[in-house]
């Protein structure tokens, strides 16, 4: 099968579709709206930590403690933490962002190979924006900054659910977690990024591929909450952060692209 036969069915669309073919609307307006929503949700979860605790308690199963444990200890487990189906699904979904990265890089390479110096089409710029949003959002902000320095323990590590650390609300950096902490969820961030890729699909692929992407994008953070790996706020804010970063990168490309100066 050759390139023309459909090995990369998105490629030709990325090369020939006009700039306004995809429903991106106004990237700057989307960025401002999503950023405001992210901040409002952070304030909500910070001011009302019972939201996180109520959701975590609903999926935590208490169990009798061994006789040697102090009477005030909490014993039990998150019911889905060891679920075999969840383990299999997680192993699959963890690989999806890497598959998406490989496809985007292949699209960039094929555009350069076919078009030469004119390889930077509007659709290709959006592929680059998607890769940059993943690197800066999920990579830098989430994993290298927030998860490294937030200090928020995961639910399963919190004393309310059998762990050793005190609970801290979303946005607080007062927790005692030292590395790979709970705020925000890295997998939820990658799940939000996968949903953004649906906007890059050609119209004929948007429904058959976009719907499964949306289902997976919601399923990934949900599993992290059900297994006690993250609080609801970690999942929601991590997921939404990728949408914010994607809109930010689109805005930058929209503003600084030479094509934006043309009538």
C-alpha cells in the first residue's frame, strides 16, 4: 500500500484543505474562555474540598483493620484499583499518545517530502501546534512542574483512605508528597490532548475516529479516579489544561503565521 493508496489518509487533506475548512473558530477566544474555566474550577475545588472527598469515598471500600492496628486507622481499598480489566485498559490507553505522536510526525515528514519548501500548510501548522501543546502542557507544566512540586498526596496515600499523608485540597502546595504527586493527573492531561486531535481530522474521518477518541478521552481520567490514583479535581483540571494549551498554541500560530497577514 502506498501513500496515495491511503497509508496516511489524513495527509492529502492536510496539504490541500483551505485554511478555514476546519471548525477552529477563534483560537484566542477559545483560549481565554478555557483559561477562565480552568481557573474557576480550581477555585471551586479549592474552596469546596468535600467534592473531592465525596467522590473518593464513594469508590473506597472500608475493611476491618488487623487487630494490631490502632483503633483510629482506616483500612480498605479502592475497589477498582486491582481490577484486571482496568489494568488492561490502562496499558492500552497509555500507548495511544505515543501512537498519535508518531502519526503526527509522519504527517510532517510526508508534507516536507512532497511539498519541499512549501511544506508549512495551515493544517501542518496545526499538527505542530498539537505537538508543542503536548510538550509544554503535559510534559513541562504537568509532569515537570505541578506533579513535581505540588506536594498533594494521591487518594490512596491519604490517611483518610488508609495512607500516611494528610489530605490537602486542589491548588494547595502544602502536602508532604515528594515526587510524582497527585496534582494534576498526567494521564488525564494526555487524554485531553487526544480529544484535541479530533479537530485535526479531515471531515470524512472526524466522526468515525472522533467519537472513539472522545470516549477514550473521558474513560482515561475516570479510571484514574475510580482506582484512587487521583482526586476528581486532579483529573478534571489535568484534562482541561491540555485543551487550554492546545488553544494557546493555535492562537500563537494564528497570530504569528505569515498567512494571517494576507487578505
